[in-house]
């Protein structure tokens, strides 16, 4: 946990998330739930990672839209194709981070949760992940990710319809 704190101070959130995954697995091996401090560090690591990726995705998405509008008369397909490629890359990274965190929650944290409050906390984190993905317009990915936890799936199925 000390390494995660140092990584947080150094703003090395990918390393912080890696350190917290080790903490989660250590706690699981000891059949115990995360402490409040450990939970806070886990959430902080992933929130910073997800926020950074979402900010990148928004910037790329806006640039892509801007390029499309500016080049209606004379499209520059190569430049726009590069933006699309980069946006999709960031989108896939965001999806990967969400999948990683949801697997951690489903496979380690919920099974070792010490009480209902912990389970609710972990489910809230999962719901936040689905929210990040919705912002990138990835509802099919969300539905696929929700399958392992039927209770969460039933609880959130109707709230995850994108508003277009």
C-alpha cells in the first residue's frame, strides 16, 4: 500500500493501479476485505486513469468532428482517419481499464466483501465504469461486461440506455 501512496504523490496512476491490484490479490489470499484506506487508493488510481483517458477521448472526438466539418468541401481522409484511429485506440484503452477494474471487483472484491456496505461500494464503482463507457458511446461493451453479475445487470439494465 505504501508504493501506491508514493505513486499517487508522483501522479503515476498506472503504477498506482498496478500496486493496488497487488494489494487486492494479497487481501484475497488472506480472505479479507480491503480497508477504507485501501479502497480509497484503489478508487483514486482508477478514477485518475479513467478521467485522463476520457479527457483524451473527448479531445480526439472533438477534433475528429471539427475536421469532418471543416473538410466537407474537400475531405482530407488521411488526417481524419488518423484521428479516428487514435480515438479508437484511447476508447479501447478506456474499455480495457474498465474491464480490468470490473474483473477485479467481480473476481476478488465482491467475493471477499465483509458486509453489504462493501458490496454496495464495489457495485457503485462498477456503475461508475459503465458511466465512463456510456460517455464514449459503448453500450454494447457495457452489456457484455455486465453479464458476469446478473444482480448488477438487472439493477442497471434500464438506466444504461444512451440518450440520443
